[in-house]
C-alpha cells in the first residue's frame, strides 16, 4: 500500500504578523511531517497523493478539510528561493526553529520557550517579534488619499496625520471580496504608510500596479497622480505585552511623550542606544499590534539598524522581561484577540460585513455612492434583511468548543446535524485553557450564546458562539481609559 | 467532557513549571531513541509512529516518536483510539494536538486495538516527556493485537537506525 501521507498536521502555526492585521498563509506544497508542522499553516493537510486508506477515511472525515487545505496563496513566492529578513542570523543565534512563511525564512519559536510558554510570557511580560517579512509600502502624491479611498473603504483623507486604521483592500469587480487586509497609516496629507501581508505579496503587487496605472491614466487625474515605493530595506519588529512600554521608554529620547502616543497613533523618532551614547536614524513607531496587548511596531530604515535596535531592546529589557517570540505564539495570541488572519478568516470571497469588520468602515463611507470598490454591495449588506437591506448569509463569529480543539476546515453543524458553517481558525487557548475558534456561521445563528456543534474527526463537539476578543485587549487609550 | 478541560489546564500548568525546570525538561528530548523496551523489537513508520512487538509477535504497543513529539511541541490533547477497533495499516486511529497543530495518529500495522493509555486523557504532556516509553506511566498510545497482515506490515517498517536517518533527512528540508 502506498502511503505518502505523514502525520497530518492541522492548522499548524499560523501566527503571524501584521500590524494588527497581518497574515500568514499556508504553503500548499508541504508534504512531510516536519515541513507540515514546521512549515506553514496547513490544516489537516492532504498529502500530495492519497492512498486508498486515506480515501476510505474520507468517508467519515469532513472532506472540506482536505480540499480546503489545497487553497493556496502561493503566488507568494512558493517557487522562489526563500528570503531572509535582517534578523535571520539573530534568530539562529537565539535557537529559532525556522520555517518558510510568506516567501521568507521565519522563526516559529525559539529554544528558550515552548509556544505555550512564549504565549503566556507575552501576556505577562513582553515579546519581540520579527515581522520584517511583511510588505511595507509608501503611497505618495496628490492623489494618494483618493486612490486609497477607491481601493479601501477607509476615509484616508479624513484620517489624522500619524493615525492608523485597519482596512481591507477590495476587489475591483464590485463583489465586496477582500484582496488583503492591511494597516493604513497617514503620515502626511499626501503620504501613506501601508503594511500588507507577506503571503499576499505577489497578488497585492499585481493588483496595486494595475490599479495605480488605471488611476494615473484616468482623465482628470493629471494632478492626482499616485506612486508607490516598497520599503524593502526596512526592517519591522513588534514589541508586545505589558512590559513593552516600559522597555521601549528606556530607548526613547528624554523628551518623547510615550504616554501621549495612544493606540493607533504613530511617530518618527530616533532611538538612543544605551551605553554607547549613539542615536539611531529616525524609526517609525506605531502603537498597536497583533496580540491584543499594548505594544509597538517599529519600522527601521536599514537592515543593520534593525539588528542593532532588536539587540538593544532585548538587552534593555533583559530576559526576565522580554523574549523573542515566533509565529507559533503570534497565531494563538491573535486568535485570543479575535483578529483575522488573511487566507484563513478572510479571503477573496468574504466581504468586510461577513467578516465582522463593518466597524472599519467609517459612517460617512457606508452608502452605495462612497466610491470604493464594492461600496454598492457593502451598503446593501450593511442593512439587515429585516430592515429592507440585503444583509449577509454568513458571519464570522467566535466559538468556544468543548473537548477537542477545533481547527480550520471543521464543519459547524446544528444539533440535528445540518451544516451551518465552517471553522476558519482554532486552537487551545493558552490563556483560557479552553478551545477557542473562529469561523463563519449562517446568519441568524451568529448571536452570542447560540449553541451549535463542531465536527472534530467525525465526532460532534458542543460549541457556543462567543464574544470576541476571547481575551480582553489592553490597548493604551490614554490615562482615563 | 470535563476530563478534557481538566487535561488542558494540566497541560498548561506543566508547561509553565517546565520553565522553572527547563534543563530537565530538555534533557528528555536528547535521549537516544532506544531507551525503553529492550526486550521488544521496535520499528518506526514514515508517519512517525513507533510500534514494539512482543517476542511471540502477536501483540504490540504503539506510540508517536520522540521526533514527532518534539516537532509538535506542547501536546495539550490526545484523542485515543477506540478499544476493540480493527484497523489496517495507515488508518487514522487518533490524534495528538498542540497549540499550533493537530496530527493524526496512524496505525503502523493491521491490528486490533486492545487497550488505550487513559493516562493521556489527564496528562497529555506525558507524550512530550516520554513519548517512546511503553511502560506504565509512559507516553504510549495503544496496545494492539497484530493480525497476520499486521506482522507483514511490521516487517516492512524502519528500524531505529533507518528511522534516525529518515528524520535527519527530513530535518534538512
């Protein structure tokens, strides 16, 4: 009997990185155990060829688990040699287990802590994540704000300077589908810093190139040109957890008002390297992150300074207060925080309304004539059927599942066995000691407290629709908050 | 399924305490492959299960390899096979889950499941600590009765040296 599959590893490490929103994709090419565990978000990954026994098992196993895992965002450099971030050597020095992710060699965990330990350490102290694989883009020009208002539902013009927002890049076909999720930061009236997912790099590049060319060529846009620059030399690190602010403050110039930098704000500042009286180039510090904790993402203009600053943070905090953390902890942290992972919880077919992201659309952009791609569709979806709108057929919800952990692709069913949804992410929550998951469920069953079931390896397990975030977030919103 | 919730908690606590006694924790992983069951013959599958069979070649003990346990990380849940289940080689008989992933356990040979390791319901982390221990308190998954086909399946599996070579090659990728 031919047996090509190995231990099938499920929703393996998805972790990832993004400024509040980032991704991590699965690598469809993974076949072997080590590569499955280690390599990418693979859910009960089908091996490249199925043996007869596997086919037999499919009768009792949810088939979409297998088909889903075939999905791939593989335009992202699946065949190109993996790239290294500026911190590659540092990762190895700290005993990182490296995996391919989004076209890069990325650390999934380090030898000092297991994934659970690293997760809990982030919640109690601070963790430093390398998110340098993410794509950092600058859109500039007199038409930059309006261009972004075409491709996203965000109000780029109305955004304050050095303020960020979670956003979605929308498909141009008007379907309301999401090309990628992103954090958009307004630097000046005509300059925006936009971070997109590594796993969507090629897809996003192609989309943006095409949309920019179209925008710039349109009549009347001669004075509204937009250009894009990718900050491929810049490193990006995320310092997350209750110790993040105290540690960062050790490196900030004396006059920097860190308490005044609230969640969603950003600032350029040089950092002071303790002990050497030297000052770095200005870095862009954005308060936020992908863990639900208070924290910062720091964009550093050169690879050499990325290493220097990472080492300075680690040494300023010391190992009792700050540890490196990898994609493994990042995934369970973001899931506890209720945040989406593109390619899993959002994709080309989900809309922001279905994805429970209506809150990213400002009031003034909720109408059918808001001018962004898909506005007509989204405006209809925003109004429930009961109130004369179109509503949605499915919604993203949180689930707490009894018994076995629910993983991506597992069916959500009613007590009668009717399929009413599918899990898109799930893991045992290290903070709560419960199995948490998110998934899409039929409209009507999405209310908190609704009892359903999740089918785990053929066996139904009780599940309850639950509020997200599962673990309350701790963003810094100022003294009174 | 209260026992499972309990086991999750236990797994979490043991993970935390592992921080404190990290050296001992890690020492477990560098043990060589052939520690236990000196009287039994042990073989491995490409899917990272091991099986010991008795001298009379009628019964066996199945578990997942140290390599697999280490690669998965903190195991927080083990789905045990059903006693009495008759399976072919390669059939899924259970699963082990860590925070980051779930891995099916496949039967290494055609056999009947005669006993499962209930300890793992309470202490799934045992699989991390002593994955290849087939004794009481060990991380073994199930005891089995081999069929005639099962014995043929067994002969085709890798011995410890071949498996070590196999995993070394996998790690390189």
